[in-house]
C-alpha cells in the first residue's frame, strides 16, 4: 500500500489553520501515493447536521485538493478522507482520519468506516475578545474563609450555629460527616473580606491585577457553593458596605474583581428551598404553594427532587423558568445586575456545563448592560470546544456567551509532562490540539490554572519537587491565556484532595525563594508583549519541550523545558515542529541552534524591538 499524508496543523494541507469564522472557505490537500486511485473524497459533516461528500481534484500526480465553505452556522464539523482505488482488478476503499488519540495534526489510515477517528473543525460566529484589563492581567483565586481574618480582634465574625472553628491557622482542614457521608458540621478558619482588603498591598506587590473570589454570598458551608441568599454577603465574610470598600480599594491598586456565580443550584438551607425552616420565606420544600415552588423540579414532593449530581443538599434551579431567569440576570435588580453595578469586572460561572447556552447568553447580555468592560468565564474541565453535556453539544465559546473557560486541560498537560507520564512530543501535541480547536480569542481568554479549590495542590501533585513547581509556574505564565494563581501556591502550600487543598494561608511562613521567583515570572509576563499576544508554536526534541510566543522575528520569546534529572543539550536539527512555523529558519536566524538546558530547568530567551540583543533567563 502506498503512502498517504495529511496534517491539519500544516498550512500546506489545511488553510486557514484551526477554528474559523462561519462562512469561511477552507482548503484541504491530501498527498496520496496509492496505486490506481480512482477518486478521492473529502467526507465532512456538520455536527448533528448535514453530510457532505466533496470530490477532490488532482493538482499533482499524488496530490488532491478540495475547498469547503462553512455555511451551516457555528458549531463543529467533522471530516476524514475516502480513497477509492483498484487492487488486483478489484475496487477497494480506504480512509484517512485523525490519529488514535484524536489530537489533530498527522493522522492514520483506516480500512473500515466504523473505525475512523475524525478530525474536528470548529466554526465560530465572530471573534469575541475580552477587555485588555483581563487579557493582559494576572489573576489570583481566593477561597475567602482560608485567606486572612481582617478583624483587629482576630475573632471570627458571626460564627454559624452547629459548626466549629479551627484552633489555629496551622490546623489541617477536615470534614465531620455522618455514617452516610453527609457533612453534619461545617468548619471555619474565619477569613473574611476585611482580610482581603488588608492584603491588597501584598497582592499588588506580587503583581496581581485580577481577584477571582470563590462565592461570597450567604450560605451554610465554608465554600458557599450552597447559596442561601444570592442578595446578601455572608455575615462571616462581611456585608455590602465592606464589599463596596473592597471594590474601591482594589480599584486603587488597579485590581479588578471577578465573582463566582453559582446559578445552577442553591442550598437546601436557603430562602428559596428552606428545607430546614431557617428562613422566614416559605420555601419550595415547605409548600407547593410557595412562590419558589416552580423554581425547582420535584419528582415526588417534598423529598424527591432534582439536585446537583444527586446531592440532596444542592437542589437544582429550574433555569428554564422565566421567573428564575428574571431573578438571576434579566431584571434590573437581578443577582447579576445588582452586584455588577457595584463595579466588579465580571463573573466566573460555576458548572457552566449544567447551564443552557440561552441562560449563559442572558447572563452575558445582563453583564454588558451593567459593566463597561466585562468578562464572563465558565467552569469547564475538558476541551470546551467539543463538550457534550446531557446529550447536547455546547456552543458557549462560539461568540456572545462565555469569553473563555478555566483551562484545566493545560493543567493536566503540565503536570503529566513534568511528572514524565507523557513525553515532550505528547505535551507539544496536546498544546497544539487546544490551539487548533479553540477560536483564537478564546485561547487568549481562557483562565489558566495549575491549581484550584477542586484540585490537589500543585506542589503536592508534583511530589513536593520545588524545581518541578518552578517549571509548572513558568508554563503557567508563558502559555496563551490569563494566568491564575490559587491562593497559597506562591507560598509553597501543600495539600491533597478536598478539603486538604483548602488550608489557611501561612502568613509569615511563606517560601521567600518561591515568592521572589513568582514575582519575576509575573513581571516577565506583564512586561513582554509576546507573552500576552504572541502566537503559540510548539516543538520538541526527545526530552525537551519547546514553545515560541511569536509576534515577529524581532519580537518573540523562546521557552525550553527539560523535565529530566540530567542536563540536556538542545540541538535544533533534532527538533520536531508541530506547525507551519519555519522553526529551523527561526532558530538559525536567532543563533539558537545549540543550547544547554539545566536538569529540571527552564531556558527563556526573549527578543524585543527595543533591544538589539536577546535577554536570557536560565534556571
């Protein structure tokens, strides 16, 4: 059998690269050295829509070409190639599709239709950039109860009934559960919004320009994802006046605030559901005549109802109900509009996969009515371009809805590469896959994280290896997207799964070496235009991951990462490029063909127009 070649990352085979706007004409080329070819077809279909078979024209004895215009609205297209040929006087058919890992780039030959792995082509409505303050910013996530107690007395504000307080900031977090595994006593350290205000100078000194706060509205738990009252700050955290003060003081430091919007569900202990009778309102659980009764879906009143992942403490809101939509975002005094009018920068939407595209678009519209330059980010753990939820493909990053998502796939790639469970080649390919699948602005808008309240602490995930941690932090600040630090990671905090990843910030015990390193990385990211706007190109040698953030031959950053325990020599002639980027020319012109990389080290070479020489950073 002859050779077939196609690579979705190379402009010679597909142009334009990656995701494209609706109505764009895409050119495909396939090299096919199969004997006695009768016909070659581009087989393409719209997701849950029409199928198209486009015969490809021979433009060279072994090259076939076809163009296809994306006329079927935004969304996904999937495609492969069909080759009909003669073998031993018989008509035969074979196929060429995506590789087994479905990463894009070079593909594979298939002999049966049902075995084909198809390529993805993302079609979006329009470029949807986030504001500059966000795209060029550096974010910091705060789990408020665990950050800092700003009370002069050090006492906890408004402690809740049937809860306990930790004896000291050094205590390890834990839950008290009953035999069924349900939490029966919530526990608190006592961090509050006054504490955030008092630490704004620390955050500004670090280089932070965006604060992403975990939920701050009244709730029974310490994490506040079980909202009790959307229109009230939890008294343990403060009140509306203190929140307004936080916004004003943050603005003085040039810091924007993003709130966590938990609009898929509420707490069973809430004014809306009121299962335990702790609110004056008649809740949905208490009576079918409650004004909130149709805000929820009961299978059998009152104890059988829809809840998030079957957790009865988190009854799901009926988001198709116009009254719920009015309350959350549509009315002038809705939740989104009330808090947005105070001067925040935007929202992060919890479990965005559980919320319809219509609902998310409504939130975006309300946000734009109340904030001059807003941003809307969604919690999505997978590749958001092809996410399926409840049997439906999601369209929230195709324009006019979410600006971007939390970039957990990047986190996984970083950890797997540094722990050497994937190769440099696999890491580069995974980075290229996201670049190919996401609309360009979404890739820049994603909130990149290497840790959050839902993950093992990054230092723990990297086996407490400080050199690996520095490599991970470097990747956080050089990859496309907005870097976001999880509180305490900059201080060297350790921690396993929830709740161990939610310990108190170790004020006075920070790892000063690590803090200095992070300040330098933040300063680099904020001062170098190529790290904010440069296009990403990935490459590798056998054990070195290479990245280029490229604006021009006169303005770029080259990053080389060695994840091994031995010093390695980067030799340009051995580098494999995963794009149309003229890597060898770039390396030779920059005199970057032979470089040593320290064990578990990083080499950063920066070139900018204001300097006639390259600046180098190596550790």
